[in-house]
């Protein structure tokens, strides 16, 4: 194998290992139930609204509430962003599902080594919801 071919083969492996990871657990026993989002003003309405859209795309009805006691199934969300030459990108996010105030599932997105996910914030949220919801 030539040196050039070896470099190309090794370079092909880099994106799979150097970009962000999405890991979490599935929320069991919530299929078809209304999901109430506990509003988080610090994360921003763009993130929240994208989360609502992604839940709806998977068949869930979602509404925004201010207290976890308002619904039996609630979700919380947090996110932080990084800015740089690539623009504003999602750096970290966490979605949590609670039943009667107790955590039953969580999914996290973490940009490794400062290298954000290649995609939109909404596409990241969509992948996270795919991991989180049945």
C-alpha cells in the first residue's frame, strides 16, 4: 500500500471518532402520552421549539409548563453553545424525561474536543429524541 493510500485510509476514520457523541437511555412506558416541557429560559426558545417539533415528528403531543407537578410525564432540557470560526454551534445538550418527578431516562450530546456535530441544532435534537423516546 502506498503512503498516499494509507494516509487517505486513516483520514477516513477520523470523522467517525473525533466528532460529538449522543448517548442515553430510552424512556419506557411513555409511548402515546402527552409530554410536558418544563420551560428553561436560559436555553432559549429556539432550542425549546425545535425540541417540541422533534417530539411531534415522532407522534408525541407536547406542551410547555413551568412546574413538573403539572403533568405526570415531563421533560427538562439544557444546552450550551460554542462560537468560533465555524459560527455558533451546539456544544452540549441534555434531555431528561421524568415520571411523577422522578428521572426515567436521559440523553446527552457532547461535542468532543470542541469539535461540534456536523449538522443543525435541530438535527442534533432529532437524533437525541430518537435515542430518548420509544
